[in-house]
C-alpha cells in the first residue's frame, strides 16, 4: 500500500488577521495539508527573516499562501514591517527561479471600489476570494482542489488523431464544417439549412465508394467490401458527431434521422444506368454501412436515454428504393429493411477465420468511445433483431 501524500504549504500574513489564519491553518491540517506558519513553526530565538526566507525558497513547500487584507497590502506596497521583508523575498523568488504557480493569493478584504486588496507585485495573479462569507466554502473547495491537483473539471486523457485526418481517401471537411456551425452558430436559419443539407452531402460522400465489379472473383469482391467499409469509417464518425450535436440543439432530431436514412439509402441503392440488376457485389458494402449507421444511431439514443425517440424511429415507415430495377421504385418499409447479412463476406471468411459472421466481426470492432463500444454495439444489434 502506497503512503498517502500530504501537500505542504507556507502561510504569509499580517498580524491583523492572525485569528482568521489560525482557524484556517487548522482546517488545512485537518484536510491533510502540512501547513507551515510562524505561530507553529517559528521557535523563540529563531531569526524571523531567515525563517521566512527558508520557507519561501524551500523546495519541499508546494505552495506559498499569501493572505491579503488591507494591512498586508499596505505594508507590502510600502515594504514596511515583517510583511515588507516577506514581500522582498517573495517578489524576488516570484520573478526569479521559482514557478509563479507556487504563490497563491487569498483575498480577505476589498477596496472601496470593490477591487481586491492585494499587493501590486501580485495584482495580476489569479486569486481565491475569501472576502464574501457567503462564497467562502466554494472558494475553500477550489483552493483545496488546487492544492491537491484535483480540479472539479478534469482535463481528459489525450485522445488519438481523428480518423478523418488519418484517412486521405475521403474529404469530410464539409461535414465537419456543418458540425461546427451547428455547435457554435447563433444563426438559426443557417443551422436549419445545415440540418437539411447534411443528409445530401453525407450520402454523396458515401456514394463515392463504389466497387469495381469487373473482377467477379468472390475473394476479390469480399476484400473490396472490407476495404470500402474501412475507408468509410470517418463518414460514420462525422454523422455520429453531428447526431450528438443535434440531440443537444433545438433542431428536430426525429425528422433529421428520417431524412438521413431515407436519403442515404435511396441514393446508394438506386441501380445505376448500365447495370441490369441489384447485386451484392456492387452494394454489399453500402448495406453493411447503413445497418451500422442505424445500430449506432439507436446506441446513441439509448446512451442519452431518448427512449421516446427510439420508439418513433423504430415504428416509423420509411419510403425506400427497391432493389429490383434501374428506375426509382419507392415503397414503404420498416427499419428492418436496413438490416443486412453479407453472403459474400461470410461465405469467404467463415471457415477461413473460424467465424460465425464476418459481417458482425467487422462492424462490432469499429468502436467510437465512450458510446460505441463492442459491448454497446452488440447489445443494440441484438435489441434490434
């Protein structure tokens, strides 16, 4: 078991607030902070100047707490009394070899113009304001958290380079721009415009990932499907980032999801001219991608507890392109039309890699933490099927 670490602080103050400092120092000690202060640590016969100097320059002292009231401020500015001596030491160290973060101002009084009573040499520093008794506890907590390096809002761990930057095969700059506008713009008209445009821009980008069917070898087609699905991951992630912004905006999320899936499905499943029929070799990667999008959408709604919205999405009638002809053939379908099973992938890899489903193996591993994990995707996929 590792020994508990106790931060160490030194308190600089004026005798006019000694009573406050005694009580405050006791509270710091009770909070596990080793507190050095003259009335506890300066022994009779010790040189006060050397004591103060040793405390300010001591490498074992994590922080020097400068308790500022009007008397301390006046003496510090005039360089008079014991405070003046400490000021000379602190200011030279503050602008010298020590980190500025070591010196923390605690404000006990304010001037007539409501500005903090603080010495000139530390006037520009961030301080903890104890002048308002009604806000005392909040400032105390802030100080304790600062001393222990346990901020209320912690910086997250450094993530990885975004997938869309790693993958040069797809340009998602327009999609990313839309996300930024939705997040930051105050122009409601522009935000509405972005929400309407996004499904069309998104589906057009996905449509770029066509498979060359000149080579009809099954292994080649299976490898192409996997390659295209992998290349489209930045598009999936951009959609999920946009969806997250939608969930916390004033926009109509339900209508957006309807439009996104109808627009994308119909654009991708429309058989191009020159092709006699719908074939999995040409569209297999699209069907897998659309189902992945749908599962991820429901996973996001589950994560944010949008249960009413889940109900609406699952009971909605989608008007989708049939898979039988070159011309538009729109018919009503349930969300089940989005589900997929790739005969090409599973027939190619099932025995080779000893898998139950190659399709499931691919999409369940495409995580986007913290929401899309292997577990959350599998649970949602089972929930939908």
